[in-house]
C-alpha cells in the first residue's frame, strides 16, 4: 500500500520536474555566456556590449587574476598590457592587464569565432586594424654597453653592426669610436636551445654584464638543419623547437631585466625556394612568439625593403651583401627611433 502511494505521488510531480528542468536549461546565464564568447575580442572603437570594455581596440575586461577571465572563453587568460604599451601596440594610457587569448597560429583562435586570427601573438578579428592613439615619447638614453646584438651569419659576416653604429653616431646616440656589444655568430645561431643556440650567445654576453636593449635576428639556421624537409608544418620538430627556444629566450630576457628586444626578420631568399618555404613557415610563428613575449619585443620584417633587390643578398640567397647590410642597418635604426629607443 505504501509503495503504491509513493508511485502515485511520483507520477503527479514528474511533469513538474520536467518543466522546471526545461526552464533552467534555457536560462539567462548560459545565453549570456554564449554572448560573451561571441563578442570577446571583437574589434571596437569606444564601447562594447555584454558588460565588456573597449581596451586596446577590442572588447574585453580588465583583470587582476586568471579567474577574472575564465567565464569569457576557455582560451582566455589575464595578460599584462605593459609590453604592448611599450611596443606602441596599445595607447600609453592603458594600465594593468586585460583578458586576452594568446596564440601562435590562426588555428588556435578557431574556437572563439570564425573571423578570429592570430595577430602578433593574440587572437583578433580578421581585417580589423587597431591604431593606438599617437603619443609623444622621449627617446630613451642607452649607453653603448646597454645594447647587445645577437644572431647569425647575416650579422657576423656582414657590415650590419658597423653600419648600425654609424647610424647611431650620425644621430648622436653614440660617440665616434663607441661600439655596441656584438655576440652574433653563425656557429651558435639556433633558436632551439642547446650549445649552438642564440641562448648560448646571450649567456656569454651576460657574463660581461646585463643588457637593456637586444637587437637580434634568428630562425634561418633552424630551417637550414633540414629536419622539416617534406613536413613543413608548425608541428615539424625543428619549427617547434625553434619557437619553444624563442619563447624561453624572451622569458629569460624578461627575468634579467632586458627592457626591449628589436627582432628583425629576413627578406625573401633569392633563388632558394626550399629556404623560402621554411622562412614562410617560421615568420608568423616567430612574429606571434615575439608579440606575446613578456619583454617588449618589436618585430621588423625586411621583406618589403628587400623585394626586387637581389643585389642585397649573396650566400644562400640570404646573407647580406654590403648593400643589403647597409639597408637593413638603416631600417633597424629608423625603426628603433620610431619606437623611441634611439635619438
């Protein structure tokens, strides 16, 4: 008898329980979360919906810890704005940190929305360009010993460093006879870590004292190892090791108090399609690693300057001739001036 009474009561309340489940399964919180996911990192000029703010040209929220961002997206993390302000990618009034989505490739951003791509290390809306407010800045004052040059044979076997110093002398940043510290060497120019790496160049230089500004190139030696032949993808062991090595190097720079990195990347190789394919693979990966670096990393691509000028390169269709080194050095110093790193 008691069992029958219980069954009758269950039959009466069952429809009510189902109704309640349907109501709460369609409730506002889930819809709100979906809306936030859709608008997160969408380009903006002034205002945003879903309770977000327009920070550095995208809809997001200010944050102080990781948990402030988890409700926006599984990709979101709390990223400091300092490096991007120093790189002039955000206005100089932006402070603290914001919820963002770090990335290395476009695929990393596919979970946000169909129109999100990886742009300088963070997911952004396709075809949406953000121009930070123009602000005046005072050129920093760096002693010759504050500036360290790292990299490969493009620097070691060319007049790049002397031409860069000459540009600094002409501008009044250096006195004639002063020299930047130059540790670039073809025999230790892998981005991948190890005894033949740029990291080892930095270790040797660091023993003579800290650096405030690092000027570097890198990536070609990793491609030339040949480990990616026939498998030119981001998962190629050599590519993966190079990107990981670059990220670790930037982290080391930041811990050591390096204030800025100027990373110039190669023009297109001449008559060397295999090397070009490798550099085409590495360029966006390293640009994104530079863009999300904890130390301000200023990316300079030499392709447009070298296009149509085969006389700028010699060995392997990549190494600077005197003409190429002069152009690259002038472009690097001018870039540093625009970034307020030189007079």
